[in-house]
C-alpha cells in the first residue's frame, strides 16, 4: 500500500526539517520544496517557480497533507520597513501558502480528506520590529479560518501553529545563549526555556493526523505559555 504523502515548504532546515523528520517517523511519504537541500529546489518567493515545483511534486500522485512552513523575517522598525521587504514577506508567508493549497486541493477533494497546517507565529499578536512579519503571519491566520469554513465539507481541515521563540540555527545566531537579551527572552517564557523545532513538529503531527478531523480553524500557540494573557480566549 502506497504511503500517504505530505508536502512541506521550507523543509530543509529548522522547524521545517524537524517537521519533515517527524512526518517520516509517522509513516508519510515526505515531499520538501526549498531553495536548498535534497528535495525539490525552488525559490518559493517566485510564483512561477512555485508552480513548476508543485507540478513536479504532484507528478507522483495527489498529496493530501500540507505544511505551509516557508517564511521570511526581516526585522525593521515601522518607519524603516521597506515596501520591498513587505512584498517579499507577503510572497513567501502568504501567497505561497495559498498557491500550495490551491494546487493540492483537487486531490484532497477527490480523496474526501485533507490536512492543512499553516505556520503562523506568536508575532501575529504584535511584536516590535516585525511590521511585515506580523502582518503576514496574521494574514495567514485569517486565511486558515476561511479555509476551515470553506473546505470542511470536503473532509479538509485547516489549522495554524503559532510558534514562540524556537531554538533554531537562525535563533542562536541572533540570540547568543549567554547574552543578556537571550536570558531576558528565556525569563519571559513561563516554562523557562525556549522551544525546539521538535516541539513544533509534534504539534504539526497532531494536526496532520487523520484522527484530528474535528479540529479546524484553530491556532495552536506553541510558545511555552507566552501568549497567556495576550491571545484572546
């Protein structure tokens, strides 16, 4: 029996790579699209390149699970965030997610089953120096809710994950472990540690599971409790 397939964008490193590994452990046939790595290579900020990669991904058959993970962060103050940065963030964080969903949806509808996980962020609730990032990650939550309403009748669920601070290579470069700023971040987390990519992969595994069909349109904040008192009830 053929394995069920899952597509992960930006799955070559960090959270995406952890999700890819967990999906393999869960028994899925994993397809990764990224700029680097061993999967399909494409610049997902370019819609044409994305379309070509999606066509290649679907050559082996339908894909009924999707993790829209690829994204970009370009920190800047509100008065310094450029329109070019906003457009790039929109292309990767929002447009690419919509394009991937639309490409996979016919196969999901035909199967009467689908799981979509959109990687948003705690920053969607607001964070300094994150105008483009916060705006696009909040847009991703809005799209998730609309997809849940429109696609539920076809057996397709759509949910979002909102990671808090996650210890990736990028995080460590920006936040050296012994730096006072890093200690301040850790101290602000109720569980007194930053997260790991595996924490996010575990949450994604739950939302991808066939047994999670009664959960849709939700945002699961995996943040060590940082959103308590910030996110709406």
